C-alpha cells in the first residue's frame, strides 16, 4: 500500500477565478482523487495558509498518529 499526503496552501483556488473554475475544491483534492483511483494508493489532503516554514498541525497529527500504527499499513 502506498500512502500519499497531498499538501496545498489553497491560495490560488480561493483568489483567482480562473483557477477556482478548474479546481473548485482545490488542486489538492483533484490530485488526491486521481491517486485514490488506484487500488494500492491511499491519499489524504491537507491545506493551510501560505507560509514557507509552517506545517499544519493536522498534518503533523496525521503523521504522528499513523507512525504509531504503522503495522496497520503492511
């Protein structure tokens, strides 16, 4: 099983009408949905406000939670 986390700042989709028209739910959701079509891939999404050094707490929680339960993914 391949686990993928798709991270997106969700900026252009909110502020640019042309991008919003193509990706109304965000690029991260489009990418994750594409990956989820494969049987051996699970994909989760995470979005945040733009920042070069900021990682969303929800994403860190997800990593921590799944590291503790790594045996569930073999």
